[in-house]
C-alpha cells in the first residue's frame, strides 16, 4: 500500500508543500491528500483590497482544483478538528478520519484578541474571503445608514492594529471610501477613519523615515492615527482606550495580531506560544513524521528571534517541507530551511507604498514600492500557475 502524505491547509504553506511533494515523488510512491476548509486557495495578502471593493473575489480566491489539476493530489474540502500524532490520524468535522504516514500542518494562524473584553464580539476580522466580504457589506450598510441618519458613528471606522495588515487596510479604505460616499451623496470629509495602535508607532520594524512617509501619505487622505493607546474594552460601538478616552464607531476591523491555530495548539506536538517548534528541516521537534509550514510554526532567524509570520516565509517553508518529505521517503539528505527574504512591502492604497528591499533593507517609497509589491504578487501567481486570476 502506498504511503500516505496528508497536508492540512491549502494556503501558501500547504499548496506549495503539495506542489513540491509532487514535483519529486511519483504517483506510485505515495498518495498525497490536501485538506482545506474552502475549495479555494485564498490570497490572504490581498484581502484588504477585497474588503475595500478594489478587486473581485475571483482575483483572490483561486480554485484549488484548478491549481492542482494534473498533479495527482487528492483534494478534500473539510475542516480538520483534531490531530492524533500517536495514532497518526486526523479527524475532520464531517467525521471522516484520515490516516497518514507523513503529515504537513499548514493551517495558518488565527486572530488574537488578547482577552480584551468585548473585542471578539464587536469587531470584524480579516483572515478569509468571507471576512472581507462581510466587512464590505457592513461598510456599505453603514454608509447607507449615514446617508439617512447623519449619525457620526455610522461614518466612523476604526482599524485596530497599525502593523502591516492594519496599515494596508486603512490605505485601501482611504482610497476607496470617497467613491462610495459620492455614490450616496455623502461628503467624503464626513468619514472618520482611524487606525489605533498600541505601540508607540505604526509599522514597527520599518525604518523611521518610511514610517513618517506612510503616516504623512495616509493622513493627507484623511486617516487619523492614534498611537501608544491599546484598546482596553469594546462596548458595542464604543471602543475604549487605555487613557480612558473612547471612540464611537459603527465599524471596528481588528488587525491587532495573530496567534497559533487551535488545532495545532491542542495536537500534543511541542509548541512555543501556540505554534509548533520545528527542526531546521521543518519537522516537529517532538514528532518527526510531522512537518509544519507557514504561520503554524515558529522559525527562528539567525539573530535567534522568530521571523514575523508572512506569506513569503510560508510558501518557502512549504517548498522545503515538500522536498524534505521526498528526501525522507528516499532516505537521502534533507534540506535545512534557509529563507530568501526579498523584503517587506506595505501598500498604502492603490498608488503608494513603502518597502525595504533585500537583506540590506534598501528603503523604497511611492511608485517603486507599489510596483515591487505588484511584481511580487505576480511572481507568486506565476509560481503557482495562478496568473488566470489577473483576468478579474
Ligand atoms: C490582510 C492581510 C494582509 C497580509 N499582507 C501580507 C503581505 O503583504 N505580505 C506578507 O508576506 N504577508 C502578509 N500577511 C500575512 C500572510 O498572509 C500570512 O503569513 C500567510 O497567509 C501564512 O500562510 P499560511 O499558509 O501559514 O496560512 P494561510 O495562508 O492562512 O493558509 C491556511 C489555510 O488553512 C486553511 N484552514 C485553516 N483552518 C483549517 C481547518 N481547521 N481545516 C482545514 N483547513 C483549514 C485555511 O482556509 C487556509 O486555506 C497578511 C495577512 C493578512 C491577514
């Protein structure tokens, strides 16, 4: 009987694991099954654009069936609920049980609410296409309401978190909302778009001159930044900050952080802060028949600090895990994970951006940064043979 390779998650880490395993292992050598809760490979890095109505759903939700065509990978749409690393079984929500010889966990991460009272209940997250569509529908309904009532809170939007995700989201909204307003006879100046960040500055980790550039660019389009003020409680539409002040807003989008996936944290494999601890070849340190790719694992950089979770890290981990499964089956040397970090790029809406490029962190701003971001998106699509999504 063929060996069973089971891959959990069809995001950046999972898809690239599947494609890479199949690049090396012939169909007769192993059965490869990929489990994902949606039929699509969702481009999470583009979700803020979908939420702001700047791209169509088909541009960010690519059918896995199409991406895996001809690859001899069995696709199972389902939700993994439990991993039993001793019996080597995975149980799905539909009560199916899948056996594996080698498992890849690439389930991504979940939004972290840090125990802030009322936050989870009263905010929107931005981790899936459904989340993005919910945000868009809600914003449209709030603007419709504002056109009738002129109540400030209907035109007030708070994005919680001034990291990459939060800043990209406000940038996209700052560009798109004026058109939505004009279509409803609302003055764009009536919109109050806030970005609230607990730390002293937005875009932590970016050089100060790029942070200033991002702030100026977004402020010139009406974004109001509140920094050094953690959200301490949310009561309905009232967002309370540490200094006791509050913002009344009908929309709160929470992009304040991520945490380990619950299926991983309850699996019994060795963890650090809810994420799998892996060897340099990306095997679980406690269960070598389990490889982990993407946000589900913690990977340390040369300075001993964990890399921030990112798509570029996830898909390179997927490729290394895929190759190492082949190497372990053939009993040849596995490859240590050595990521190539091309840089960090933050879009600031449709026509602006900031970036640091390469290991020397060369700063870029404006059109060159936007162009780099677009180029890296297209490079990824070309890599997974997903360029068809550019037609939308
Ligand atoms: C709005 C936003 C913007 C971002 N922008 C950038 C950026 O510009 N650059 C960058 O490098 N990074 C960016 N990131 C971070 C990046 O998207 C993540 O680091 C990356 O998606 C991690 O890849 P992954 O494969 O680990 O997880 P994911 O891409 O999240 O894939 C996980 C997969 O597992 C599936 N899944 C989850 N739970 C289950 C389950 N129980 N059963 C079955 N399937 C399940 C999900 O549906 C998904 O398909 C951004 C993140 C967000 C939210």
